[in-house]
């Protein structure tokens, strides 16, 4: 795969010495495969996100890492030790559950201290570590409250403190922010990132929210039906989705179904189905004449105008504006092309709205750089 992800977003390549190594991990439940041959390498201190729709096997995978579920096959190695057969309580791993699972009858303080009490640590040290945790998650003064007197965000932070207090080598967060409203979720995303940076703990976060995965993580795995479909940095997955599923699942994208009519090296010419529209694109995967492919383009890569913007490496197609939504700083257009397909375009509003040149029912040209097209072969 070509990778032009900028250096700042690119995580170092995992190696054979990776901190966490997951090898061919599988879990069957009565003939149903919940996790299917998952392989993964994670570096120390990474914040890794697993993204996938409901039921795709995310929690089952985390539960196997935590030792709460026995793998059907496969191995898990953490910090050079094969922990596959270790009981949950011996693993240097903590998990924060989808529901937080706080003890309702215990105060915040006792909830946070719970894991340490079980380890028979001196009471003075427990008090100090609980205090440090309360500071860290910004819950000073909440120590004597019980969970039913906490907001959703506060409960989340208690659960986080409880998971962190034992200094785990690996922290597993199952949908940590799902129960929070949008604003609090965004704020908590940043807190979580800061906390992770401060502590240097390796995090695996499960989410079904693509934007959350993108803002939080150094790398993301997109999961479907128990399998990892693509693993990469947020930029790699957004700009270079490896197949139709990832392209469709991750952000908004326009996909033109098309047939290959010419191949010259990496450059293809395709004809869009049900039309005589031709497009050129580059493919790093082998394709042959008559193959069916998808040509995918992100809405922000397309420019919309009343005049044809021609050029050597420009793909252009004509259409009519069916829908227009004004969001202040940008607008979203839905344009029906001659093949009958609705294409979504997002455009920054660089001039004042009264100067808008494109309106409803206008005939427009959509154009984009040829190398903005993503060729999807499967
Ligand atoms: N204990 C179990 N017994 C039988 N089937 C199970 C069990 N746990 C999970 N499954 C099945 O395995 C599949 C994956 O479940 P899992 O909970 O891992 O999904 P998920 O990706 O976490 O979903 P969500 O986003 O809804 O939490 C589902 O089809 C689920 O019904
Ligand atoms: Mg789950």
C-alpha cells in the first residue's frame, strides 16, 4: 500500500518485539465465530482503537485479552510473556467495562481502592494512591460520594481511576465514552489522551464511533464479522481504505461503480455503470480490463462549479444540485450526475453567503484531482 500519511500521525512500525502481540486469535461460541484469526502488534505507550459495528466481536476480543474469556485458539504475548493461559487476576491488565460496573454500595474512594485492597497493600499507601488518582481524574472532594450521586461523566472517571490504580501494563477500555453526551464526550476524549500521555500506559479503546477513533488513537483497526479488515493510522484508513467495507464505514465517501476499459501501468480508465462517463484513476492493486471496480472520492476532495474546470489530471462530471445544506463555515451539496447517482460534495464557504454561486437545481460540474480517486477492487 502506498503511504503518504504525514510523519506526525504515523506510529512507528510494530516489530517482532512489539509490546503486545496477538497471534491468530479466535473465539467460537457454539459454532458462531465471534473473533476470527485476529493478528495485532501494539507498541508500548500506544493508544490503539478498535472500531466496528455492534456485534462484530470487539468486546469478545478485549475479554480474551483480560482473561475473562478463553480463546478457542491463538496466543497473546504481553511484554515478552505468553499470558494466553494466565488467569485474569494474574494479568497486568485492567479493563473498563462498557457499563462502568461500579459497586453501588461503595463510596468513590472505596470503588477506586478496591483492586488494591484485594492485593493486601498497606492502608497508608492505598490512601495515597487513591488520592493521586482522584487528582488525576479531577474528582477531588468526591471521595465519600456513592455512584448514584454522580453524573455519567463522573462515573466514567471513577471507573477510569479504578482501572488505572493498579498501574496496569495494558488498559482496555470498552466503549469508555458511549454513555456520555456529545459535548462531554469530546471533552473527555482530550482528557483521556492527556492522561494516556502522562502515564504512558498502553491503551486499547473499543468504539463504534469513527470520529472518536480518529481523534483518540495513534492507530486503528477496523473490525467486521470478527476479523480485522484494515489496521493503520487514522490518515491511512481515511485516505487509503483497503476495500469497499472500510471506505464505506469510515467517514462519508462517494463510490462510483464502474468497469475497467483500459489499463496502462498503474493508470486505469473506467466507465461508470449506466452511463458513458469515463474516469481515470491510479491503482496499486492489479486490475484487468472488464473488471468491476469502485471509484471512491471523499466529499471534500470534489470541487463544485458552474464552469468546467479542465486539466490534465482532473476528473470531471456533470450534474444537477438536488440538495444544499448551509452550515456556516461549509456547505454540503448533493448533486445528481448523468448516471443518476447522488454525489455528496462538501465545500468551504470562503466568501459570504450572498456571493454563493451555486444554488438548487443549478447545472454544475464536479471535478477532482485524479489522484484523489481511490480504486476499490473488493
Ligand atoms: N457468551 C456468549 N455466548 C454466545 N455468543 C456470544 C457471547 N458473547 C458474545 N457473543 C456473540 O459474539 C458476537 C460478538 O459479540 P461482542 O459482544 O464481542 O460484540 P461487540 O462488537 O462488542 O458489540 P457491541 O458494539 O454491541 O458491544 C455477537 O454475535 C454475540 O452475540
Ligand atoms: Mg461490546
